[in-house]
């Protein structure tokens, strides 16, 4: 028995196959010969219009839209009406537009309808952008017209797209500004907002699974990177963080690796600082605790260090200076001696640390080595002197009794002719990293004092040597013409010495690196300048910088140096500002660490301050189906 398929469904399938380049117009006509007369003009119109140049994008005028919506409210648009069946059209790479034709009896009318739909589609959402998909391994699918199809590596994705990874699927989304999101196996998401017209606007609706976010810093912009889950809304401006939906317990775990993120639920808004994880449920207060760090790999050498997973995902620095963070559960930061990698809940497997010489200067007092720091102890692996070739070390990540454990698999680096490719989409961020590396590699000239000639008066012996002068003395003295004349003698004129100054970086990540260097070098001038920057920063920036100070002051030399600078009385304004920020923080490890650096114990007034802080928050958002928010009073 032959299956009867409606003409509208046939058109759907043909348009989808043609736009996906799985079939041509002739292929579709041969497949459906009985509908050739109706199909051919429609499909020819689709291919012709798809090849036309797009309509230039223009930013929407808010006042015109407001006026239009007001006028629309006065018209009978909400009257019940009989809706025609809709024809679902794919996005043609420019967004998803849905429409159905009830009949195709009038080809001219159908072509006009197609033309209108395609013209509107090509105009797209004003200031819309596209993300680039990188498939590392396994199955990755895109939803089109309610059905799932294999997504291709390197394809661009527009606003409205829906993706999912299989049980073995791993992928990466790179946004126009260079921000990235890594999809772990078993993850599904939708890009509900994607704009990049000078002001970033990215909203991800995470439905299941695990996402690892590396967001380019945008401190001067409004909240521009948002992740919505069934349990919470996560807002970021520039940070590294992770969102994991744990459906079995009805909560979302938000882990901050660098910077700050805000987590909003139906009951509260809280800030999660670096080194903290918040477990948020839709109807209960979030629980905040410290992240369990399995270990840290420190590379103390003049090399570019990148950690590669077996599927090709990488975290670290390429030889051209581009920094990537693609492996979930592995953070990285630049140190004064090289690079650090922190492991929290990285996937199990074997990772390879690739080291590429950069030719930079190395501190002779610090041995070139890789240090693996774990709760069980430190392992030191010495590195040979740079020979111009790459080398590698393997590290295993295992999960034992629910805890992540890392251990080295090699006790010496293995040499290699070249490092594997680290896959990076070319963006403004990657180009800025490359420019920064070239600037660092360019030698700079230093002005030195040049001796200048200064005339000084010295007697000139016009009568010849000493013996002739003695003869003149015996004759009764010198001739009247034998008067001393000045001669030029070269003496060094000192050059003014510049007073040491320190320029505070603007970006939080640069601030963190500068603070790390100041601690390692015991540079009190830089340390106090960086701490003073917290006192004059705007509220949001001040909280983020304070979180960095708190994180670096957890232990060891960092704690000692920062604590001394904040408690010796030389920075009273900074101390007072940090105390205010600590009082504004929710109870948790970040606040306790900051108060420890300030030498302020938890006091009996904390409960009252917490109540005052909560009262100042005012209205809190409430979730409605579909991800909308409304304000409700406490």
C-alpha cells in the first residue's frame, strides 16, 4: 500500500533537502513526478531567491516599535480566526521561519508567498549574528522542522537553533566575540538570542547536560551573556564558569572558575565567586560551597603550554599566544613563571601536556620544571634546557569513590617534532591574543645616559714641559702672555631617573595575572596599587576584583602578602571598601576568605547585615513557563 503524503509535506521535505544540499531541484522533481507542475515553480523560486544578496541589517528603532505595538493593540488582532496549516521552512542559514500553504493550486501566489518569506528571512533579526560549531567527537545533532539531523563540523548556526550531543558527543560553540561554550555528552540547548552588533547579546537555554563557558570580558556592557536552566538564570559579563543540570534532584550546579557570575532563582539572587559552586533549586535557597580541586599542574618554563584531550579539545596557550579553554573542569591562567592548570571535575581520560619553546627569558633562579600539586603531595618533573623542539607529558584523570584524582603517567618529557593542532575559530579575541604575543616578542629600546662635554678651566702649559717651566721660574717668572686658558674636559652629566610607577590593568583577567606576578615577585608597589584599584572601581567591578583578591589570598605567599598590605594601616580606604564588599557578600567561602585577609572575624552583627542586604535587593524575579521573568515583591 502506497503511503499518501500531503503536498505541503512534500514541499517541506524538498525545501529542507535543497537548502541542506542533500538534493537538487531535479532530484526532487524526479522523486515526485506526479507533482512536478506544482513543485517546479516553487523550488525554482527557492533556489533563485536564496542566491540573492542579503538585505543590509539595520538596528531597530525602539520608538517606532513602541508606536507600532500601541497601534496594533487598537486593532482587532486578537479575534479568534481560523488558521491555515503552516509550511515549515528551514532557516537557509539565516534563521528559522515557519509558514504553511493550505494549497498550491495557484503557483504564482505560492511563489509570492515564498518570496516574501525568503526576503524576510534574509533580512533576519536586526543585528543578528552566527556561532560556529566545532565537533570534537561523537554524535552532534541539529533540530530542523521538529526532526534531528547530524550537524556538520564548521557549520554556522543562527539565533533559534537547537543542538544536542549524544552519549559520546562533544562539541564547541564559538561566538562572534570569541566567547565559547563547550557541550559535554548528553547536553541539549537552544540559542534563544544571538547578537553582535557592537554590543554582545547571547542567551542560551540549557535543557539538559553540562556546559562549560569561557566568556570574553565586557565590564562596561550590561549583562550580555545569560544561561537559562529549568532551575535558575545565570548572568555573566566576562568569566569562566560551568552549568550542570542535575535533573534527578531538580537543581542546577553553577561553578565559577574565574571572575564572578550572578545566579537568580525564584527566591534570591546571589553572586558566585571564583572557586565556589552554587547548587540552585527552583523553589529553595541555593547552597554555596568551595570547589573541590583535584590538583594543579604548574609549568615553570619559557614555553607555550597547552593541555589536549584525546578528542582534540584543548585548554592553554598556543605558540602564537592564543589562549583557549575548551576542556570542561580544567581552568588555566598565566603565572609569572609560565602557566597553571587547575583540575576540578574534568572528564576521566588521558590528557597530554604539550610544551613548545617560545625563546623567552627564563628566571635563572627558578628551575624549569612541571609541578603536579595534589592533596597526596607534589611531583616535580624537571624539563631539559630548551632545544627548539616540542615536548609532551601525559596526565591521567580518574574518578575514585566519587572524587577526581590526577596522576602523572610520565616521569620525563618526550620530545616531538611538532605539537598537534589546537582548533580555534578566528575571532577578534584570537587576533588580540596574537597581537599581544607579537608585542611581547618585540624587543624594546631603553634610553641610557649619554656623557656630555662640559667646559672646565684647567691651566695650559704654553711654555712646554715641566723643565721649561722651571727655567722660566729661574729667570724671574713667566711671560705676561702665559695666562691659563680653558680646555674642554668630558664629564658625565647625570640623566634624571624615572620614579617607579605601576599601571593597573583594566580587564579582570589581566588584573589577576598582575596580582599573581606582584605576589611572586614580592613587589609591594604593584601589590598596593592593585589593591587600591578595588577601592575606586565601580560596584560590580569592585566585587569582581575583590573576589580575585580573595581567591589569590587563600593560602601561602598570597595570603601573607595581601594580609600584611591590608592590615598594616597603609591602605585604610581600601580596607574599608573591602569590608563593605565582604558585608554585601552572601555567606560562603569567598566572604570568609576576604574577612580573614582583613583580619575581621565573623561577628554577631552578620545576621542583621544579611537581613539588611536582602531587604535592599527589593523585587526578585519569578519564572514563568517559557523562561519569562516577572518582578514580585518580597
